[in-house]
C-alpha cells in the first residue's frame, strides 16, 4: 500500500533529519562553531514541532468529526427505536392512532 505524503509530513521529516544530520556532523567534528550551524538544531526542532502540532490538530479535528457523526447515528437509532416501538404497540392494539 502506497503512503501519500502531505506538506506537513515532509516538514516533520525534514526537521527531524536536520537535527539528526547536524548531530552526526557535530559528532564527526565536521561542524565547528559557525553561529548559523550552531542554530541548525533549533531550526530543525522548530520545524518538527510545527509539523507535529499541525498533524495533531488534523487528528483531533478528525476525531471531532467522527464524534459528531456517531452522535447523529445514535440520534437516528433512537428515533427509529421509538417508531418501531410505537408501531409494535399500534399493531398489538395498545396504542390508538387517529387518521
């Protein structure tokens, strides 16, 4: 099954890879003390946090939508049960219906 990547997946991945790449280069001694290079993990962490926050927001929104749909289905089921009960009572002669 192919996985589709949206913009925020890519932002999250780039942020995490940026931090990993920086840590690897720092450990190997390739990165010394240029100020923009020292700030690289903060940029990576910032991108990762922004991407993760957006994805969590989408997940929460999906849960809220699903919750509303379930509530609607439960309401429809309750109405159907009432109609079914009234029909059963009417068929047994226990409920008088005027036409």
